[in-house]
C-alpha cells in the first residue's frame, strides 16, 4: 500500500472544513430554491432573469443542491474528503465560469469557491495519483494471478 499524504495538512484541514460548510449550507439553500423558486424582485436584473428562465426550463436545481449538500457532508470526514473534493470540482468550475462571464457581482464568492477546490485538489493530489499512473503489464507480486496460480 502506497503512502498517501496530505500536503499542508493544517491549512488543508481549515480550508476543507470551511469549504464543506459552504457547500453544505449553499446546497441546502439551493434545494430550497428548487422547491420554492428563486427569490427575485418585481423588476429582476440580468441574474434574476437568468434564474427565472432556468427555473422555467425545469433545470435540476433541487438535484444540484442535493449533490452539493452531499459533497459538503462527505468533506467533513477525512476518509471521504478526496471523493468529496472530486465531486465538488464540476460545481466549482461551473461557478467560476458563471461569475466570470455573467454575474460579476458574485466574484467575491465564486473565486474563493473555485480557489478552495483547486487548493484542496493540490493538497490531496497523492490520493489521485493512481488515476494518472500508467497501466502495468504482466503480473505484479502479490497480484490476483499470483494468488491463484497452480
């Protein structure tokens, strides 16, 4: 078994817990928007119009919120944190694109959101290294073929 460590463990712990709280809280809030509708003014701005159109299309707002809440909940536990970080990456990247190209007033939330996810990917990269490893050819010592050889 290879040694999987976390880079910058104390800082990674703080960022992981804050990011988990953010994901869990906004996931619950997003599920509420999916059930009750997005709160907008009588004359919505561009972001409000976008959210109204998104709701009218039947976009899976509730399920996105549930996925965020699950990822945030898994991130609280060290054993499931690497999986939760990977689960949160599509959301964080989507938010980065959303605030960069559309809702500039939310840059103060979107940039740290993506930054936390990217930082945690860096910190937990040793857990993901086997994904990028080259395939091995032949039997390795202790492999299934060796155990079942006659």
